């Protein structure tokens, strides 16, 4: 998706607030575990889907590890012995359990205000997510924040994370290069996506993956709350 607001980006930079020096132009946010507090629900839905197809449910850490991957990659990781002919059935069971709690997933506290502030400063905001296009459209409508983003890319529109396709497509869409792009996410898949695309990455440690796992990929920084994220972006982006 892309907003008509993007085509007026040069006008948006005229206000004093938007003339501040900046290191990045494009901020690409992961969705689950970064902007919305969905990690627990996704983990439980994965575990229950495994039980539904007769498999032992993975431990929490193993289930959290696949958050952000495309569906086929996620299934191969949590259910490596499952016949590929049954992957569609697994996905359907996951969807049933996820949708049972989907409407109650909250934005992390402070996300709405942070996005508004970044938008007012003239950054190009985008989303790079392992969700499907239908799932992201439903979520954006639920929270009423679609207008904050100039572009988005989903796992069913190309190669999923950590393949660079998703981030490269966003950069091409809005006309920026890797040096002007910051990927913000809570998983090693997000950080690997940025590295593979030649962009910078900022890790958030309040989502799916542990701070140690994120640190191994050498992000420009690691933050532990939305408040800290907002402050870091205000000072460094």
C-alpha cells in the first residue's frame, strides 16, 4: 500500500519541526511484537495448532522464534516432521486460534503517539511484516493508523524475511537507498533482513526474541520499551 501523502513529502519538510537534521528517511517497522503486543497470542496459536494436528507443542522459545517468518518457513521450523500436504491444515488451525484473540491485541503503549510524532517530523514510515496482506489490512483498520504509513510489504507478496526482497521493495517504492533506511524489529529475522538489504537495524527487546539473540546481529542499538524507542529515534534517527 502507498498513500498519496508520499507524493507530497517535499511539502511536509517545510515546517520547522520537520527541518531537523536526520540520519534516515525511511523507517521500516515490523508489526507483531514491535508495534502490537501479539507475541503471546501467536505463540499460543502455534502451540495449539501443533496439538490439533497431533504433534507435541514446541516450547515457548521455539514458538516465538518463528514469529515474523513466512508461514511455510515457520511450519518447517516448529513441525519439521509434518507432511507438507498437511501444512495448509496446520495454517488453518493456527488461523482459528489466532483470530479467536486477534480483536483484543493492543498496540503497545505509546505507539500511536510515537508514530504521530515521527510522521510530523517528515519521516517516511513503512511496515515490513510476516503477516499476510489481508491480515495487515484488517489490523490497520482496527487501530485506525493506516494513514501514518506511506508503504507496506507483507510475506505473501514476495520472499519472506530474512530475504532482502521485502525491504528492497519498500526502498524502491519510496525512492530511498539502504543508507537512508532503518529497519526496526523485535526478531533476528528483522535484523537479518536489514543486513541482507544493506540497511541499518534497530532492535526492540520487548517482543519475541531475547536481547542476547538480537545483540548477536549487531544492531545500531537495542531498546527495551516503546518509550525508549521513541527517545532513541528522536535523538538519533
